[in-house]
């Protein structure tokens, strides 16, 4: 059995193989539910001894997991996840449970249950490194084997689940390694592209200068272009070094009392030329001052990274809003834009290093995908949190930074509309 489970390192195939390997010895149908990185339960594998009934098993499990709200009934899987122990439900107990909850269960769920006609149930936790990561459950039905689960069945199911947990963890680690290798290759390709772009400009203008045939105006233009592209390259190198220092734990902060409003204003001034070039208005609202204990340079880097990201993804004529305030003892900085938004599928990964929603070399927007990762690391070093919100593509995005506020505060409200940079 172990050999059959380990002949593939594909996560989905491993689970599907495990389910159908166990039937009909351990039951008439089977479900595998795992916890995702958000803590939500996901139905990832299922099976039935009658293949035509597998869609019914799938629909029933999904409907049970999707039941939410105050009247939602806890599923057996949720009980097993919480307790971390095997649960056996006899035919009599199954009927009592269904009867007692008849008025609370979704009618559609009741109808699916009547079609499946479950007879008995057993579920056991999938445990990886001492942590419950999911549930593997089996059931018998009235139409098929129509049998109860015994102590010997419990031992078999628990041993099978243990082996499945090992196989699944091996497949997950393999998939994770493949994903890291893919991200590494994407990053190296993107890095080469991003370094080559300013380097090509520097080389081109340098060659033109070396001819000695440029007039004063063109020489000034060449010098400015070389400086601008050299600064772009330096920024790329600085970002990589910041990530390296962060991973090594060598990033040091010069902590002192700082006005977050002033930091935000300096960040806006720094991004003003880029915003002006795209005719983007930046509106700032602030309670002045908002004091925090932090590193002024690194705090400004956070603001710059968020504003740079907002301006990059906001189309010409759009708007970026910066809101600085104090809520529940925390200093809160919000940067909102009317830009392209963040796809819902990518939102959980937006702060990951080297991750970009569009990683192709033909993408519309440049960058290494490090800015938001650096911002999160710097915020966490300040004892704060950062989150991203977006309604999806085309709906803009909002980034919210929260750091502990300094005790002594002034609360004079001010409003700045920086129309001059548009």
C-alpha cells in the first residue's frame, strides 16, 4: 500500500489514488478535507464504489462545508479537526443526529443526504508533524455494504490515514520545492531584464557622449539619463540587499520618536515626479502629528514602496489617497488607489518575495516584486501589521499599515490636497 501511495509526487493524484485504494475495504465512499493556509477547510478528494455516485459525494461535502452563518451546523470534519481524534458514528447515532438537526439543516443538504443514504461514518485526522492538517473520512450506505464500523476498522482507518498523511506531506513538499524553483527561475529572468533595461540606456548615452558630437542640450540630456538609470539600478540592488539582510536577520533600526504624518509627506514629495508624469492626483488626509517610535528612514521606505506601487498600477488621470490617523492606540497609514486592483486569487500572495500577479517579461509593469515584501518586513520590525484589500481586477487597492502609536499625541486635524503634483 505504501508503495502505491508513493509512486507519484503529484498532490492531487496522491489523494485521488489514496481514496480509491481504500474503497471498498474501508467504506462505500470517502472524503478528504484539508485546511488551507487561511485556516478554511477545503474538499480535495472524494470517491464512491459506484463511480456514477461520486458527483453526489462531492456535492454533499461542498454543501456541508459552505454552510455558514449563525444557524450553520458543525460538520463531523470540523469536530475531528478540533478534537484531533477519530470519530465513529453508528447508524442509530447518524439517524438521531439527522433527526435532531432536521430543522436547522439546509434543505438542499438534506436532499443530497437522502440520495446518498449514509448508513455509518468514520473519520480520522490527517496529522503532519504533530499538527492536524485535515480529515479523511469513510462511510457505508444502505444501498451498498450496509455495515457498521468496528474496532478493527478503526485501527485500519487510522493506520491508512497515517500513511496517507506521510504521502501527502511528501507530495506537498515536492510541490513546494517545484514552486520555489519556478519562482527562482522567474526572479532570475526578471532580474536580468530589470538590470539590462537601465544598463542599456547608460551604455547608449555613454557611447553618444564618447563621440564628442553632442551639443550642450543633448549632453545635459545624456547626463541626466545616465544618472536616472544608474539610480534605478542602485534601487534594484538596494532592494535585493534589504531582502538578504532581512532573511539573515541583519537589518538594524534606529528607533526614535517620529511623526508619521511628516514621514508620509516626505514620501509623497519623493513620488511626486512619477505621479505628475502620469497626471495622478495624490490626496493626503492626516491628524497632525501622529507620533510613533520607529526608524524614520525605514518608515519612509515603507511609504515610498506603497506609493510607488500605487502610482505604478494606477492609470493616467487616476487618484491615490494617503490617510494617516490613530485608531485604538495604533497609528494607521492607508494608501488607496484607483488602479488596476489585485486579482482575488493573488491577494493572499501579494506580500510574498519574488511574487507578481503577472511575472512574464512582456508584462505592462516592471519591477522585481520585492517592494511589498520589504514593506511587510519593515512594518513587522516596527511591531506592526500590513494588509492588502481589493475588490478584484479594475477595483483599485488599499494597503493598511498599523504600528503602535507613541503615548503623547496631538490631535489637530489637517487636510492636504496635493493638486500641484498632478
